[in-house]
C-alpha cells in the first residue's frame, strides 16, 4: 500500500486488500521491533564479514566467524538474512581434466590409495598443476599441498607447462619445510614421470607416489584446492596480463588461503592456525624428570663426589 499510495487512494486499497485504513496508518508510525533492530545490526556485521572474504563466505563460515567473535546466533537465521540481502558464497563448477600421460613412462607406485590423511606435517604432500586464463594466454600454476594442514607449502607459476615448473614448486616446498622421507603424491602427468623430476626426488629423499591416469579421485585433495581457487578467485576476476594474474594468485595463496581462510576440514581454522595449535599441543614440556631417568642409590650422588665423606687419614684410616 505504501508503494502504491501515489497511484491509488489508501481507502480503496484497504477495501480491496480487506484491511483497515487505521491499521495501515498505525503501521506507518510504529517503531521497529526489537527483533528487527537486532536483525539489522546482525546483517550489518554479516555484510562486513562477507565483504572481507571477497564475497566467498557463505552462511556456514560466517556462522563460525561470528561465534569466534562472541556473537552466538543460529546458522539458519544467518542464512535467512543473507538470502533477504542477496548475499551468497562462492560455488563451484566441474573442473576440466588436463593430465597428459607420457607414452612408455614408468610411474611410481600408489602409496596413498585415496587415503588422504596424515598425523603430522610433512608426512604426505599432494601436487598438481592447472591453468589460469588471461588476456595474454594461459598462465600455469603448480602447487604442493600438505595433507595434514591443507597448507600450500610450494607453488610456482609460468607461461609454460614444462617439468621445470613442477621442480620449482617442489624446491620451494623442500626449502620451506625440510622434510624427512615425505611422500609426494601426484598424477601421471609427463612432468611428474620425467627423469629430471625423479632424480630430484631421489636427491631430496622424497618418496614419489602416483595415482592412476585420468582419475581425479586419486588426487582428490589437490583437485579440491583447484576447485576452491576457481570458485573464490578465477570465476570472480578477469586477468588482462600474466603479471596481474601472478599478483592476485600470490595474494590468494599467501595472504588468504594459508593464513586466513577457514577450512571446514580443519574445524573451521586456517592452515597456519591449525599448524600452530598442533605445534603447541606437541611441544608441551614434561613436568619434572621422568621416573625412568631419576638416579637411584649411589647414582643419586654426582659422579665427582665420593661415596663416603669421611677422610681416610682420620682416626687411623
């Protein structure tokens, strides 16, 4: 009625809608309810969180973030307010397979068997490469992801898809993490089955592992990361040059994905936060000397101290 009051009389609209004119005028002068005021304040904070995530967070992650800030509300209420305000998170579409297997290549055994889990960092890495469309042609991105924390520990970008690109990503991961006998799992792409890549793995003590050819489920965790990259960055921005794409991908990896983005598989924590919490839990110093290490009997005295304190020259020896 308020939207059409310039075209139709209020009395006519009230009669057709079977409401009273006095009720309409009372509604105009009525103050917003307490629930409406709370919803307005909550929606303002939701808009801020949604904007700070560059429009990628949906109701679940915003619900977790609000809980960390001490705002305890229902997830369905957040979803309702976001729906009314026209806010939504990032969604994914099917990813195109680009793996090319080298004819006659000797692949490494599959040491993972689709069990993408690790009890500590630098136990299992997964690696893959993808392409980023730009105005200057494709820019290729190779990554190495730590299964334990979902952290991107090595990455490299180039205008080509040669083995050198994968070697640079692996070298970055090795320089940052310095692992011991880590498993490096990838697909059967010709870059990973090359002689140069296998030689570098042997030199660094890395155990190569490969899934079957053309099966995305054998490298599902890395494919999941690429789906996140596409949904939260590539589908939302257009890159005119390679340099522009490099800068945005660098920001996404180092300033957002590794350090701030909430991962549902990590109990809605960022990879950096998850690793820090695990380090604190495993580095708690023991309280006192354990029983097995305590000295008993004569061994309780220092080694330089004689067993008897009596001088052998006194009282006749």
